[in-house]
């Protein structure tokens, strides 16, 4: 089991939009520790070729979808300057060229204004460290056939991250944090394809609260010294609030958020 070989194999799959056999099936001793060792090597390689990290994605915070993927815990990965798209006037167009099996997830993203260490679990205290909240779409992708993988596979496979589309941010004011803490948990999102409702979800689907997903990541990172802790300026998307649904060129998808003042939905058109 050569971590460097596996990292390059996954990077090649990413660049070619291809798939590879399960790492765990080939290496039964490949577990969480090895999965994140591959992630650390991928981080080194991507930074060496000029990519800059701008934040993180947290995946599998929605336990409702665990049975579909055989997930056993949340996963995370870095987000890069080359994988983030800022929506203009709540809209964006994304080419799916280079993806393998893309799926779409409506999420809630935060930008940190100060570091978030492990041990802070109160949602209001976490929100005090947030600069803004925004609607987001994460396009996830899987480099294993038919989205069949083991948990450690998914950790190594960029935590399934492909693109992150960030909508118009709502800047937090201190006086609104107590109310916002409740609104983020209870807000509702509707996911539509070409105007047809495909699924619905709530903020609590992200580990009970999107801010709790941040706290979870901070705790995980405290046990992974090979990675930097969460720092000011990072954009972090906290996991899908609905099912992750397949997308294809020619489709237009939209999200509608309710019960979260200042946060509007996104419209995303997919091209070849």
C-alpha cells in the first residue's frame, strides 16, 4: 500500500473524469487513517502545482443518506480556488466537463472571521466566529464505479468534492445571533429541477445544526495534526440538506430557502 501511488491514481481520475477500483477492496487494511493520509498527500500535490486552499467541505452530515452510500461518519476535504464558483445575482452556469458521476447538494456555507478551535459546541458561540452565511450548492463526484465505495475510499476521494457554488452572503450581526441560531436549525430548503420539486430538507439535517457540523470538523482536525486547524477567512460548506441527486447537461436546478431571512436560493444551469 503506497499512499503516494494511490494519491496520484485519484488525481489522475479527477483530471480525466474517470473511475478506479475501490481502494479498500484492493487493500483491506485501508482505513480512515490511510484515507486521510492520502488526502494529505493530495493536498501537498495540489498546492505544489499552484492550487490554493480557500476552505473545506464537510460531507455525510445528513444521516438520512447514510444507508444509500454505506456511510458511517461525516467526512471532509479541502476546497480550492479552482473548485469554488461565486454566483452572480443568485445564478451560475457550470460545465460538467471533466466530471465522472456528478450529483448536486443544496447546503449552507459559512465564512469564518476568526479561528474555530475544538471544544466549542454552543451554536451561538460558534456563530460569533462567523463572518457570513450563504446558500451553496456543492457538486459532488465519485471516482468509483456506480457510487460504490467504502468509507475510507470516500475520505481519500476528495471527500467527493468537485465544485462549490456560493450564493450571496448574509453578514452576521451580533444582535441577530440568538435568533439566527434557531433559524439555521429550523430553516427549510426545496430543491427543484427544471421547475419540478425533487426533494426537501431542513437545516437540522446537517448534524442537527449547520454550526454543529463546524464544531464536528474542528474536533476531527484536533486529532489530525497533519492538517491545519480551521482559520479565519475559510469558507466551509456544511453538508447536504436533501438527497444528493444526479445532474446532467441541459438541466437547470434551483434551491429555495425558507425561514432564514437574508438567505436566498440559487439557480444553477449545467452545460456540457
